[in-house]
C-alpha cells in the first residue's frame, strides 16, 4: 500500500472522531496523475448530496501527456460507500461542528482509495495542549536516550 498524499494539517486542526475507507471515482488521466503523485488533499472536504458523498477541492494535476480529454484539476469527485455507511455519516454530520475531510489517498490492490474522517474542529486551547504534550514527550525521550 503506497500512500500518495497525506493531510498533515488535519491532525492538528481537528479532533478525529471516526475513520472510513472509501473508493473514489476517477477518470483515466486522473489515475495517471495519481501514479505520478501529483495530488494535494490539504484543503479538500466532503459533503453529502442527495444520498451520495462528494469530495470538493481535491487537486489532481493535469496529466502532462493528456490531450483534450484531460480532466479539470479541482472538479468534485464522487466517493464510493455503502448506503448504510452514508446514512451513518449523514447522521453524524448533522451534529453541530462535524464535517468530512480526507486524511490520505493511496492505491490498494490497484484501486485508488481515500481514507476519510469525521472530524470536529479544535479550539486554540486544545491545540496548545497538544503542543505541550508533544514537547514534554520529546523531552522525556531525549532524557531516556542519555541513560
């Protein structure tokens, strides 16, 4: 399993409630651009529209050898999920402050997969506490190395 792109800001800005693996509908030139790792998922988000989940603002660069059938880099892309998973996600998104964001995109058995997460935004206080925890853990590891 080769990870093509990760959303590093997601773990800092959001509290992750649940992770889900989803398929993604792509065109031929999009798949070729993914294999070249020409993808960015940092600013993307998901929305439920008429019982289907779509991903917005995911940038897949145009394929260099593509011709007039080349894709649009920031078009909306449909995610492939079971109806019960969509219903479960829809129920949680209706809660105040919950949203869908992608965490990573990768190939699994030759198919493009997207790891999405249901998240809730962190406050400034929570972000500061996370930074303090990381620095304390780093200092402890440094002290333990010396012994």
